């Protein structure tokens, strides 16, 4: 959690005892990249997701924003209770990208 908090405050991924350059490795991530964000996610708002994905420098990034069903408060955790939209998105993207 401290690592996530630090990343949220500074925008940098720094582990407590880094053994590798995580920022550098993220920049080398091969395409394609699937980024899923949730409307109203207080822990990973859209701008934070964009910032993180932007560090990958991959030319092929597929970004999708999903909405939670009414009544769910925190997309960051509660999406797992109704994960059909996420599963469908991943399956469709995978079939398209790796066909």
C-alpha cells in the first residue's frame, strides 16, 4: 500500500527496495497494451491511468472506460462483484489482438 500511495503522490513507481528500474521496464513494455479504467474510481482516476499507460510508450494502447452498475461505490474494488464487463472486454480485445 505504501508503494501505491507513493505512486499516487509522485507519479513514479518506486518500490521500497528496488532491485530493478521499474520506470525503465515500464517504458519497454511491448505492445499491445490493454488499459481498463472505471468511471468514478477514486483510487485510480482516469488521469492516473493515462499517466501510467503513457509511461509505457507503446504505440498500440487500447483504452476502455467502464461504468459500474448503479449502487456500486468504488470501482477500484467492487468491479470484481460484477466482473462480466471486464471479462468481456478482455476476451474481445485478446481475440482481436492475437487472432
